[in-house]
C-alpha cells in the first residue's frame, strides 16, 4: 500500500457509502479520520482498514455542532495535512407535507445542509493555509428536484448544493477542488432494500442493476480526486446503467 503524508476526513462514515469511501482512500495510502454520530459503530471499519495495513482514526462526531467539527478537522490536519474532506451525512426521510413537523424540517436541514456548511468552511480554512485541497459533498436525486413527500430532504439537499457551488466558485481559483456528487439511484444498503420491498413487492430486488454498490460511489470520489486542475468537475451525476432518468 502506498503511504502518503496526507489525511482524508470522512464526515458521515456510515456502514455503507461512508465506510467504502474510507476504505478506498485508505487503500490509496491516506490516513483516515472517520466520524459518525455513534463512533462505536465504526469498529468494523477500523478493523478492516487496520487489517489491510491502513491508518484510521475513528470517533463519535455530531456534525451539527460547530465545536466538534472544528476539533475533528483540526485533529485530522495535525495528524497529517488534510488533503481531502468528504461530507456524506444522510438525512433521507419521507413525510407528507402535513405530517412534516417543524422539528423534522429543521433537523433534516441541520443534518443535510447546515452541517455540510460547517464541514466545508472548516476544511477550507485549513486547506487555504497550505494552498490546496479537495472538498467533496454527497448529493442525491433530491438535490435537483423535490419529490412527493421529500419537502424537508429536498430543500436541505438543494441548500447543500448551493453551498457547494458557491464554495467551488470562490475556492477553485485558490487551488481547492470543490465537487458535488449526485447519486441518482438507490444504493445497495439494507435500508434501501427493505424500502424497495415494502414499496414494490417481493420482486423488487430481482434486477441487481437497479441498485448502486457503495464501492462504486467510493470509486467516483476517487475519480474526482484524481482530476487535474485543468479539468475539474464541479458536479458529477452517477446512476446504474439500468436506472431510468
């Protein structure tokens, strides 16, 4: 495994997409700082990466709390220069508009938009000091259109996309690559599988080409990282070839 004097921070290192991102960048030699609400759930990821010879530092992180985000990214940067920050916090909920309480709407915004702003700002602060870096945000179909029952989620994802776009325009000329990755499909996780079975019936999982493997998302982020500054992508959309769009 190649070793780099660099850290990749994954904020929202869940069991599927976030963990696969961490594994991919660890396999490429980055030190990993992985954060999620319940840090104890990171134990399998730590075991996998360390068994493969990688370096990972895992901890509990509430990405909605400014002081925790600042401490997390500062510690990552002190370990080795923060070269990549990936914001991958999910907040996908579906409520009819009349059932969308003030609390639901606000909490979804805090998780999917406000916390992304905090992560992006603090990563930029560290990267600007050394003249470069990469800040990537996970988006969804809801980043581009509001579906029935997704008023809270879509509004937060629209907002995150706007934050990312504004940052890309401001920071690109300063050698910081900001990108927004839209995942326009279901990702192959246990939660998504159960939702599809409940909504579409027992044959919903018969076509394996309709769900995206989490490793494919990780590879898309790696492709963004590898882009030369002469041809940076701000927004990439990915979907399985069997997905209708």
